C-alpha cells in the first residue's frame, strides 16, 4: 500500500479516536479524555498534511470525513448506546458507496 494512503488511514483512525475522546470528555470537563482528544486531533491533522503531499485535498477530505462519519456512528452505537434511524443508516450507506466510487473510478484519486 502506498505510504500516503497509510498516512490517510492513520489520520482517519486518530481523528476517530479524538472524536470518541471528545464525547467521553463531557464537554472538556474530564482531563484525560480532553487531553487524548487534543493529541489525537493534532496527530490526525499532521498525518492528513503528509497525505496531502500526494492526494488531492478534495479526495483526501472526502475519504477522511466519510470514513470517519461511519466509524464514529459505529462507535457511538457500540460504546455510547446511540441509536440510528433508517434514514441515517441509508445516508451512511450512500457515503460508503461514494467512497467506493471515488476510489475505484476517479482518475483524480491517486493509486
């Protein structure tokens, strides 16, 4: 796998960790989750910047945000007991389809 995609994948993972810690921080009232949130977001932005050396910003951001949305929804359900209705699940399915279209068919995406 190309290194710029590894940077992007780890950026997505660290952003997801940061968002999960943001929820756990209870509006930044808990020190360790708030600290993890800040560190994770900083790492995510740094890794995203490395990925942007090769991947166009629109493509990288579409992948970063789309995959992050789906991952956070799964974590929200599994960890925080948050429920999604049919419309939310269908919308996330469309996001996944969009990511696949970009990755498989776009000449703008670097492979």
